[in-house]
DNA sequence: TCAAAACAGAGAGCACTGCTCTTGACTTCC
DNA sequence: GGAAGTCAAGAGCAGTGCTCTCTGTTTTGA
């Protein structure tokens, strides 16, 4: 293992600097990131950016990856910080962490969960980081099942749906009964919907107490998945 | 009342034609609508478009308004077509209609419920049409309360939230108990989340039976609001 | 009836975008 | 010390929204 050369280290620093400036632009100017504006801020020619990122989409992908990881880390940290046996507390903490991260980084959240950029297709590397938040929620339910403190609902699901959900269980590596799995998905969908509504300004102006509103809605999802 | 002049009629037709072409472009090329491309398709100079729409944003606003109205009409029609006394059936029908419209018009749905366009601020005219779908859902619950066939959950809500929800009731003109109101909002949020996840490709590939999945999730929201 | 006003469209031009290619300077390595 | 690799700049291409000016045409009203 050879120590990275000076040039390699300078290059790595440059990449970080570009991403930092790009993130700042994302926060102020929205998703339509301008390479030239980033280059201007860095005091370099726009063409020089291409030494570090093959295209604007690649820069966007890098930012998306970092955002997914930041959100995933925030959710996982909140989950880990809560009392491991307090399932409901973990569920609420993880959800609140997701919302807090989104409110602190609205542009990056929009990049992850807003309407897809027209010409842009997210590469496969983004799949794993993207699943960290929902996987955290699933993990809480897994722990609950393992501890015997979570009784799944005994609903009968139509066959094709049950098969899909079993497959999804296998795919995620978290074996949950279909009826519980579908409710976990409902909770994740609701969490995403709540944050998006609040962030994209679609929440009614008549709801100034947003923290309380969010907490109550999240409590409903905890009820839905059967957390005591 | 004078009959509109020939020129006025030609002008109205031209406006419709521009919107139609723009809608087509929206569907194929995504939300970053290009005025020049629309003009090219119409065989006219890009500057000529400005005779009909003061700016690109105004054209976008016109499309957004039409989309809201189309979605609202679809939801209301489905609700009206269902048996008026079958509250649950109406709830499911309205939800399915929203999803069907979104799947048929993905670009327009993204325009309405995706991440907000950076420089664009929706004018106030869009507020009323935007509330038609959720108002339809509220109407179903109102009818249920009036018919005495819907018993609201007796939950105790923290005071600031209860106040907000009462205000929201007054604002919408649909008087619902806060505990029911918050669940109605939950259902609407969930509907939006489900459609967005499916449309924006964030739904897991392991769920090929999307109709069944959606139906089941919607049934859960119907349970949540207490529809028998 | 006929001139004035309103309107429609075209074209040029401005400042901006992502991106490519070439050219020159600099650093690292053999 | 020369060759190879790297970095940055600059010019240029095709595209964008938008403004302004100029030319026709249509409508209007005295």
C-alpha cells in the first residue's frame, strides 16, 4: 500500500470542494444545478470541472449518493440511540430523524424523493443506500418479532400480493409475515408522504403546529404496524 | 353580448393548440418544458409564443391548472358514480381514480406533486383546484357522519393540534372531529405517497402486482378513517 | 370609406446553459 | 533530463428563456 501521491491528495480535495460548492448551489438555487456557476464559485473554467466529473449527471449522482448516506446515517443513528427494547420509541425516533434531516436539507431531499430529473436515470449504486431508511424501519419490526413483543395482524391477503410480499421479505433479508410487511411499507410510504407534503408546501396553512401534527401522524403509523 | 371576432376565435384556438403541444412535450420530455421546442412543433418563431403567454411560467401555470382540474374531475366523477351510501366503495373508487389518472398522466402528476420547480411559485389560482381531490375524500367522511354510519375515533389530541384541526375544519367547510380530521389527512397523505412511490419508480421491483398492492393499501386507509 | 389602432408573427440579439476539443503549462516518474 | 500523465483555460457548438424591433394583417370607429 503506497501512500497517495501529493497530486492524488490534491485531486481528492478538489473533488470534495466541488461537491461542497455544488451542494451549496443545490440548497440555494434548486435542483437545476449549473456547472458553470459552480466553476465560477471555484474560480476556475467550467471545462475544468470535467477533469473531475465526466458529466453533470455524474456530479449529481455523487451528491445523491452522499445524500442517501447522510439520511440513512441520520435515521440509523437515531434508531441506535434509542432504547433498544423500546420498539415504539425507536420507530418514532427514526421517523423524526428522517423528517429532521429532510427539513435541514430540503434541496437534497427533493433530489432523492422529488420528481425524477427528466434525462437522468439513477445508476444502480444508488439502490443500496436508498434502502437504508426503510431497512431501519424493517429492522425495528424484525427485533419486535424476534423478541415476541410484536404480534403481526392476522389478515388474509390475496394470493399474488402475498407472494410478492414474501419475495420482498426474502429480498430484504428481513423475514416478516406478509400482513406485517405490507403495513411496514404503508408506514414507510406515509412517512415519505408526510415529509414531502410538508417540504413541498402542500401542507395546509392552517396547520402551524407541524411538529405536533407530524408526531401524531407517526404515532398512527406505529399503531398501524402494531407497535405497543 | 357580441359574438367574438374571427381573430378572437383564432386566438383562442391558438392558445389551445399551444397547450396541447406543450402537454405532449411534457409527457415525452419531462418537466423542463422548452418554449422553443413547442414553437418548432407549431412551425412558428419562439418569440411568437409570447403573444399568447407572457412567460414560460405562465404556460406552465395554465397546464398545472388544467391538470388539477382533470385530476379533480376524475376523482369526483368516480365518487359520484359509486353508490352514494356505500361509503367505503366511494373512498376506494375515488382513490383508484386518482391513481389511474396519475398513471395515465405521469408527467402532469409530477408537475402537480413532484418537487417544486426552482424558480417557479404557484399562483393563488391553483389553490382551489388543488384541493378538489382531498375535498372529495372529506366529503365522503362528511356524508358518513351525517348518516350516522361513521363513528369518529375517540382519541385525545394535544391541544395545539386540536386547535389547528378545528381551524382546518372551518376552513374547508367540512366539520369533522379533530381525531377524524387528522386521519383523513393521513389517508390523503398515504394516497399521495403510494402514487408517488409507484410513479417515481421508488416502489420495489419485487412488487409486480401493483393493482393488488395499491388496493390493499387503500383498504388500510379506509380502515384507518373508520369506514365500515 | 379609410385612416388609426391593435394584433400577429418573424428575426436578431442578449446572457445563459452543458459539453467537446485543442493548446499550453505543470508535475511526476523512469 | 526527457517522457508521460495531469490540469486548466479558451474557443466554439447547439441549445435555452426572453426582449426588442420591424413588417404585415385585421379590426375598429369617426
